[in-house]
C-alpha cells in the first residue's frame, strides 16, 4: 500500500513538471521559482545554466525549475503550484505572452514579485523587472546581414517560430523594418518551424521540392536554421543558399566557423539567466532593482565565431 501511494505521488509530481519547492527546500533559504517555456530548446538549456551559476554563488537562495514544454496550461498549473508554496519570487519565461497574464495576476494577488526573462508580455509593467534582449533588434541585425550577403537582391524564405510567441512577433517586425529598404529582395515564402530543427527541415524540404529558386533562408533561431541547412545539404545545394539564424549556440557556431551557416546573432543566454536570478534574489530581499535590464544582441560571422565559443566555456 505504501508503495502504491508513493508511485501515485511520483506520477502527480511528474505531471506538473518537477518537484514542488516544499519537497526539498531548506526552510532557512528564500525560494525562487523559475518557469521556463521548454527546455528541449537548446537556448533555454544555456539560459538555465546561467541561472544555476548565479544560484550557486548565492547561499541565501534555493531555485526550483519548472519546464512548461510549450504548453500554456501546463505552465499556468506550475505557476499556481509555486504560488501556493509561497515562493519568495518568480522568474517567468512565458510560453505564450497572452496566456501568461493569469500567472502575473495570480502572483500579484499573492504579493509574489515576478521577474520576466527573455520574453516580454503585455502589461508587463505589473512585473517588477524584465531581463532580456530586444527581439526587434535581433531581426534587424539578422536581416541586414542577409541583405548584405545577397548584395541587396534575391529571393528569400523565412522560418518563423511558433505564431504568437513574443520572439516570433518581434523578430518578424525587425525583418519587415529592413526589407522595406531593399525592394529587390523578394520574400517568396514564410512558414513556422515552431522553433524546432526537424519541423524546419521538413518545411525547407517542401520549399526546395517546389523549386522556389531560393537565394537565402532567414530563420528566427539557430535550431531552425540548422534544420534548413540539413535539407539544403541533402538536396546537394550546400554553399548555394545563404542561411542565417539567431542565438549563436555552440553547435551553430561550429557551422558558422566551417562556413556552412553564414550568419547567426548572439543572444547571451547564460547572461540573461544569471541576471534574472540575481535580480529575483534582490527583489526577494526587498531591495530596489532596475525595471529593465537589456543585454544586446551581436552579429556573428565566420571571422568572429571563435570568440563567441569561448563564452560557453
């Protein structure tokens, strides 16, 4: 009977994405709950690495991580669990910007401060702080580099993230800002790859089979860029199409260094993660913090890839 009761408890905990803070927390420490969108995304793994680095340096805090698995309902349930445990602060990377509103409202009602990381949401003035980067700028940097590589003319396709996600909306806005300046660059197709490599590869295969005469691929993250690159390689077209992404993950940097991935834009995942935990810890202590902490995006090409790889070591 005891075994069955234990098994049921394990199943319930797994459904909400991780152990509740009460299962292991040291009551002498402040507990910070972290709500991530989906840790199968490589960028978010590095984001969490930065959070763990900051947490390890602060003996007064304990951090509990929850994986939303890109399910807004799941993330809401996880938030409710953390709020019920009366954590000292929440760090939120929203699965969906609109669906995150109930999380913010519930935390405010419980007088638990919320620090947003990586993704802005509507009415974010009700959060105590935002730590991240300007996704419009990322889109502008990436599309400007693609336009330069194409010498201002050509046919491009765009691989977007999941529709409605804040980075998808803002990076597209950045693309549009730049394309207005280049009338000879034609956008011939755009489709979501949902941030995943395999999804983007399938989309790219379809575009290549449709013979769209593609000169450039602009992907909203590196995972989709690498999926497109694999489809291009399988079609025997490697080196004939400019491919760009965003994040500058270590794997993407390897392809940039080797000249296969032409462009990526560095987003400091570990820096954002570290800063988010540091800000949340200060808020939990009752100290004032800056309302917004912006960490700039940076263009990466084959000549600079090595220096960015060093940042992951």
